C-alpha cells in the first residue's frame, strides 16, 4: 500500500505511480479511513492543480506537469463521480487555477480530450464533468470568474447580483467571453 501523503508530487514519478495504481485498480486505500472522494481529491485533483498552477505560465510544461495531466485524465476515466464531487464541494473555496488554466494550450487540449471522452455529444446534459470541460473550453477566464464568484458569496451577494457584477467586470476588461452563466449552469453560484 502506497502512502501518498509522504510523496513529493512535484516529481514525475509520483504521477507515474498514480497512473500505475489506477491501471491496476489499486489507487483507493480502504485502511486510511478517508473517503474515496477525499482520496481522489487530495492525492490527484489537488496535487495536479498545484503542479499545473506552478507551471501554467511557462510555454512548455515540465515533465512533472505533463505527467500530472496524464494522471488527471486517467483519473477522470476511473473516478468521474469522485472528481465531480470534489470540484463541486471545493469550487467555492478555491478556483483550481492550475487545472482551469485553459489559456495554456496543453491544459486546454487536456480538457478538450476530457470533453470528447465524457460524452458522445458536445452539448450533453448528462455529465457534470462534461459540462465543466465545455465551460472551460469556451471561457479562458473561468477560473477568474469562479474566484470572483467566491468573493461575492463571502460578501453575501445573491446569485443575480454576483452574475451581474462578474459580467460587468469582464465587459470592462474587454474579455472575449463576458458571460458568467456557465457558473450558473454548473450550479457554482
């Protein structure tokens, strides 16, 4: 049994081992007392997000970030429900600035592959993870809007005012996509 807590996840071997454990169906550990969603969220989603956030400003991602994306894609195949639950539960407290950095072509391409794999039609209503992938592909400012929505919630603003504030701000920034309706569609407001 691998102790994922003690591993340096900025090393490429961490994500190689994650992929191997996923392939062998040995990733989840019952003896930890941690739920499946927490294990997938903590040891894959959050760590991939941190590695990508630290490197998304680079034109060429380092090997650890490439392997992190591969591990995340594999995890979406094995644990789509747990990943969905993790995103939905934590989206109000963090913006996942690494995973949601779709201005970076490699990260954008990863989400395009996830969108294609999570459902057979592009505009499906079936999969929340598919809807998230489509929203990220349409809006390179999604993480920023999610961060702004979290701040509005902390200020006690209602959904309508939050949506208006975000859209007004992105019009002022002359963003290519000023709409924040994807946050509503994903029930993140």
